[in-house]
C-alpha cells in the first residue's frame, strides 16, 4: 500500500517497467501525447488516487480526492475495469482492455500480470476475498473467489475456477475446479521480473 510520496513514485516506476513503457525518448513522449496508452493512464490514475487517499486526505485534499475519484471512475468504465484502490502491489501489468472485476477486500502482491475477463471476489456472502502473493500471472477468463490464499510465483491458467487455497509456490494451477497441473519458472512468463 502506498504510504508516502516515495512509495507512490516507486509504484509508478514498477508499473511502468511492468507495462514496458519507455518515456525517456522524444519519440515516446510525442506518441504518448498523440495516442496515449489508456491502460497506463488508468494505472497512473489509480496510483495517484491511492496516494492522495492514503496520504493527503485532510482539509482541501478531500476535494482533490473527489475529483481524482471522478477521473478514475470515468476511465474505469471506459476500459471495463472494476478495480478498487489499494488492492495491487507495485509492478501491475494489465495486458488488455476488457472486463476485470475485483473485490475491494482482495490483496495482490507485487508483479501481477493479468489479462481480460478476470473476476476475483468473495463468495457466499462471506466478506473475505482472495489473498494472492507476489509474482502472480492470471490468464484470460480466470475466476478466483472465496476466503483463499494463493502462494507467490503462481500461474493461473485460462478460464480456471479457483475456489480453494494453493500454498505451494512455483506452480501452474488450471481447470474447473482448479488443481495443480505442473511447476513453473514464473520469470519465463512474467518477463520483467
């Protein structure tokens, strides 16, 4: 969670690396003005809202937070994302536009790479949601729900339905319901590690 300006800058830097955004050249700056990367714009707005909500939420800061929430909601609807703040650690990479729904009680560590049509949430009226470790790859269409934990360095396969905890690291889980189908070197899937 972002708790200082240094954290905010670190999260932005790690997200930029995760999304392979190169902004030091004149060419990349011109391209970002003409045709901005909407996913990176979304992530920048999310991180800014997290920073102001967590660190600057007194006095006139509340007015600015309301404005940031408006801008964040506007781009969220445009991209099809329903992602609350303070869920993801640094190094988030959302690969495509499309429906992504995440419960606000969910916590996901650093370096999460996630595709479209992912749903992570609570189950059966219980307010507890999944807790995922660091270096998690979530393929398109995965559904993860319930009071469960997923170990770090895990790859979750396309259209998997994960409704129980997986405590072993360096595994691939897939299927309906999900089960361990093999081992993985997560750095081969998440290249920016």
